[in-house]
């Protein structure tokens, strides 16, 4: 899953340190929310031409990798 490592950036002063696409002010969350709302990759790129299809895939790969490392802890 090294695809996203070249495209997802973390900068403390940008968007509150949230993971962004290639240093842009577009977060992984933004991309995931657009996809979840039903937008296609093509529609996202039409609205945000600075993005590439690989950026959308990187956001998905990043989210999948984070999910793999998520653990739930039940409160006592």
C-alpha cells in the first residue's frame, strides 16, 4: 500500500494537521465524503481539476490502511 505515501501529506499548519492530498488544502476526509455522497471520481476531478485519479485512489488506500490499524476498546 505504498501508493498513498507519495500523495498523502501531513503538515501541522495546514488544515489542522489532517492528511491532505499532495500538499493541497484538500483533505483525505474531503475526498472520502465526496465519494460517500455519491460523487464519481470523474465528478470530483471535474470540480477540482488539481486532483488526479491517482489522488482519489491514494485517499482510499490511506483510509483502508488506517482502518486496518484501528482497534476498538470497550469502556468498563
